[in-house]
């Protein structure tokens, strides 16, 4: 029988493995599982399974899903949905990272060191240093879901007499009949629709409310990000008895999806307010995933700030909070969009902070930088609770640095906070400084 000789270091290591209850890894493990995406669809349900080797160590396991393209509905959930990028087909790597974090539902009476107590000669991994990532491959099909389109929504007659009914007709189509059957759903702010899911149906006014009534249709193929909506109005007899609310008739982006290699689309809002009261109609566009060239315009340009499905919103108001309207739209940004880098705001300085008696002004210096220059050029904006600013021009300097050498003008004595906002259209950073105006400045009436 051959004799195996163990060196001192090998023998010590072997003894440590046996004597210390060796585990392959003291860190939590996670795997990601999913169903195959059939042709014509672009999403699948994703399930994360977690194995925690130390369930009583006082820490909670958290997971995060990532993908080289496409998006997760909730990257931190154990059950969620993955959607392929509209311009990516074939194998896509999706990964899940598992780590410990403080807090959670672990037993607070169990000491953190108990599970990790080992022979002093063994270097231990601290729980909060644990980080394990495992990946899988999902196949994104060539043929993906095409969104339904509402071609028209008509109501005849649009002005109704007492007891008269209107006929509603909806024309909508789903180019690929995926992932489910096309369903159209009609709704009205007031009144009754005989069959909300019919292509042709009737509308009856609420006898207690007259004026302009909004009627909308939503076309859905089962993919919520593809829902298409169109609205119109009908004029019911009688006194409205209340403010006539704004109507967002349509909200669209063209092109949508945005082709690979491009980053922008034209967004259009069609909104009306028949009574123009109590204030003129105003609309505002917002999004957390990009920026608008002019968010207050009825037609403007949206630039993607991240790849994948990005939700944009339009809010319409006529000054009556109870009548505020909001619509959302999913813009499908290409996978090659550059991720937006938020600006860096370096400084806002008041020189001097304490304005001498007999003086009314001080210099305000601000500096910021936006390394990528996206999605819109960097803009610095000064503001304060009272007083005013002069010479607020944005000065362009090398390396996408923007500066201001402004003047603050006091209009009352005392301390006031002066702030600057640095915005690239998608991110806003704010810094503030205090200015003390002299006591000899008269207080305004």
C-alpha cells in the first residue's frame, strides 16, 4: 500500500476543515429560474430561490437582479417579470446577486458572532462582506409583441338632447394577436355605457349632470406596457353644476419603440378644457427615465435616459385640484442608449456672506459639471425665499463645466438661504448657502 506523506501545512489545513465544521461558503446563495419566452412575446416570469447558510445570524438576505439588456419589473423581488429589450434577440445573460444586510426578521436575540465563531487561525468572512452572484441565459425571441393601436374613437351625436343616447364606435387592432386577445374597455367620467367592451355600443348621460363628459377607451393585449388609450367628449344637456374638467384626448410618442442607434422621440399631447375655467389649461410632462426639451409644450422631444421601457406622464390642470388629470405612456428605449450620469454640483458661495451696513448686494458663485452632457445641457438656476438675483447667465467652461457669477440683492434685513439647482433634465442637485443682509435695509410693507 502506498504511503501518503502530509506536510505540516497540509495536515493543519485538513484538521481545520474537519474540526471547524467547514462550509463551502458562509455567504447566501441565490439562483434565478424562469420560463422560456415563446415567439411573439417579450417577457417571462422570473423566480429567485435563496439558500441562507446562516439563517440565525441576525442578518437578512437581499437579492438584486441584473441583465445586460432588458428590464425587470422589480429587480429586488423574489418573483417578478423580465422583459426583453425590443431591439435585442438571442441569448441574454441575467444574474442575481445575494448579500446580507442589517435588519429584517432575523432573531435579534442571537449574537452575530455565534454562527461565525471559528479557530483564531482561520480568516473569517464577515456577513456584510458576503456577495455571491450567479447567472443564467434567457433566449429572447426574434418575434416580439407588437402593441395594439386605437385608430379611432367616435361618439355620435356629440351634443345630446334630453333623453337622447349616443352611439360609440371603437376601431382598434392588435397586429400580432399576442400575448392574448385584444380587449377594448370604455369608461366615462359620468353616465352609463351599455357594454364597455363592445366595439359598438351606446352612451346615456347622467340626468343629474350636464356639460362636457370625458369618454375614453383602453386597448390591451395583456401586456400592460402596451396599453393604448384614446379619449373624446360628449356634451350632455343641463347645467354642469360644477367645473368642467380638462380632457386629455391623446398622448403619443413617435417613433415608439425607438430604433437602435437613436435616443429621441417626439411626444404629443392633445388636451382640451371646454370652459377654460377657473384657469387656462396647462399640461406638464414628466419622467424618471429621461428628459423633455420643453415639458410644458403640447409637442416636444423626449430623450431617453436609460434603456428599456420608460414610463412618461402628462398632467393636465385647469386650476381645480379635483379636476387634475394624468395619463401615462410607455416609451421603449433601445438597449444601446447611454445611461445618464447625473450632474455634480461643486459649490455655491456667497462672497461675503455677511453684507456690510450700507450695502445691499453680494456675489454668488456656483460651479457644476455634467460629464456626459445628457440628456439635456446642464443648467444652473438660483433661488431664494426673498430678494432677487442679477447676472445669472450660465457660463460654459471646458469639460462640460457650467458656472455662474451672479449677484444677490437684499430686499429686507436678516438671514436668507440662497440655493442653486443643477439640472440635466433628468437629475437635479441642490446646494445652499446663507446670506445675512444688513439691519439698515428697510423691511418691505
